[in-house]
């Protein structure tokens, strides 16, 4: 029998998956920065989506999980592909050639703010509470404190690439909200379907623009590509669509905050980087924010106009 329904939700399991997702996506910035050293951004992202989609498709077949055949569902996969992979992946890969990783992380961490505003005043697809609003604000302030105010020194210096990251973040916010429309499907189905559509769009563009057969990528860049595709894309997308159904759009985007201290910790342990003096206060603020955004239960509702 094919799997079609969403796995049962448990808060402890959801938090563990949220932490895993934050780690996988937190590492993606490093993988991208290494990958685009010798692989053009368009080809790098095309290969990322193609490899990840293939891995997920093979996993689904091994587990006898079938892809839907409804044309309308595949059209929705196409919209999700544009919002969650084709446009933001390409914009971030291009922007990271000139924008520092810390500033890119701060700009990309605004997705919970965008999701909250869109949910409160436009889509209204899930309850918006005062608790969640406090969580959104606390998480963003904590993100800035963990990385340190100095990361904002370059703000505006590379305006176009920075705006590209903001645009990518807006796409992710839209994807988190739109991802709710796949309720009832196995989480791997929209993950695989959207990546397949993304690969079908990006691969021909890569062939026309970059002529990848003439490239000479380094082993370092190729290893980063494989790690990004297998772990930070295929596995991460499967977790992401699962959490969209259990934590909701606002709760799932909490990973945008949580991946910041994780990324900083990786830098401290493996690269010998030092923490700014504000980091510990920021870390506490991030934890409070993530907890407020992802905890179940009702709270005072934000008044909608």
C-alpha cells in the first residue's frame, strides 16, 4: 500500500526534526560558498536539484511510496519549485559570491517575520498569537546578537546581491505558506515533485548558459555539491514538508533562527572562530523565540484588521 497520510505528530519529535533541519540548512551556506568557487551558480543549483530529486525518487521507490499522478498536484509542485528551489537557490548561490556568510544569514533569517506578517494579514491560514509574535521578534533580535553587530557593517555595500538574498527569503516565506496545500500527501512526495520540476527548469538553462561539459570543477567543489544535494536538500526537504504539516508555516520557519547559533558553533569548534560578546544573550533570545514559535497550545490572538 502506498503511503499517503502525514506521520503522527509528537512535539519532542518535531523539535528534534526542527533541530536537524536547522543543522542541515545551516551547513548549506558553507557548501554553497565552496561549490561556487569553481562551478557557476546556475549549473551548481541545477545539479543540486537533479541529484536531490533522484535520491528522493529512489528512496520513495524502495519504500513503495508512490508519486501522485493528478495533473493539478503537479502544477502545484511547479509553483512550489519556483518558490522553494529554482528562484531562491539561484539567487543565493549568485549572491554568495560577494556577500559575506554572516550578513547573508541575517538577511535570510527574516523569513519567519515575512511568514508571520503574511499569515496575520493576508492568508490567515493558521492561528496567529501574541506568543508567536513575541517569538518572531525575539528570534530575529537573537540572530543579530549571535552573529554580532559587526556583521551589519557591510549592509548596503553590495546592494543588489543583498536584495537578491531578501528576494530569496521572500520566496522561502511564500513556500512555507504554500506548502500547507500538500496536506494528505506523504512528505517525500512534494519534496521530490518540486525538486524534479526544478531540475527540469534549471538543467536546460544550465546547458545553454554555462556549457557544463567544458567546466573543470575542483574536487572540493564537487564534494560540496554532493553533500549539499544529499543532506541539505534531499533529506532536508523531506523533513521540511513533514514539519509544515505538524508545526505549521510559522513554527517551521523557526529553523531560520535556530540554524544561526548552530552555524556559529560549527565555526567555533572546527574553524577556531570566536564568539562576539553579545552571543550568549543572543543565543538565549533565539531559544526563547524558537520555543514561542513552535510550542503547541493556544494563546492571545493578534487582532487582525
